[in-house]
């Protein structure tokens, strides 16, 4: 199994690079090409810096030969308690991406196991994510299923 570690501040440029790879791949799945420009990258770097010190977030990485091979982010959202989530705490996984040179080696699976363990340690019973078509088989193998409510999105 690859060695997983928590991300640190020096990893931020590589985390932004991997996130850009994630969005570049979404164009093949109906999203269209991402807008050009660097503004989102600066904002992403700032947000990652904040998440590194946030107790309700966990960023895990796997090192490659000359940068990061893979990463994944978990966050804990506080919502109103419900009969299904009495604590009101819900986990969310996003930004799981592996550099193309390191794919098919179990990196995303290892990252997911690390994030799911982190959620379990914190008593989080529900974890949500949005799967790409390429990632869906992995997430299903880890026990993720369709949510009974459709996910809808409004973009302006």
C-alpha cells in the first residue's frame, strides 16, 4: 500500500495542480472545458491553506517521484440534526485525484480508506461525495450508493 500522509503547506502548489487535472477531465463528461485564468488557482491555494489548519477538514496525499501522486479531501459539515443524522454532522469527500502517471496503483483507494477512517474516528455516520464516471466503481466498492434525493445544482 502506498504511504499516505497529511498534506502540509509546501504541498499547496501540487494540490492545486492535481485539482486542475480533476477539472480538465470533467470536460469529457459533459461539463465543458473549464474557463481559463489563474484567479481560481490563487483562491484555491488560499482555501487549501485555511483547510490545513481546520479541524473539520483532512487533506491526505501520496508522494510521487517529483511531486504529489494523489490527493483527497474530507470535510465535516454541520447541518441541523435530523432523525437520520442526529448529530447534524455529515462528511463530504471531494478532490480525490491521481496524477495520470500514477493511476491504477491503488492510490485513490488508499486515500479513501484514510479519509473514511478519519470520519469514523470522529463519529461521522454519513459521508457524501460526487463521483466521476471513472471513480464511481471505486466508491461503490467502498459502500457508496445513490442517495434517495436527487442532487440538483444551480449555477449562475
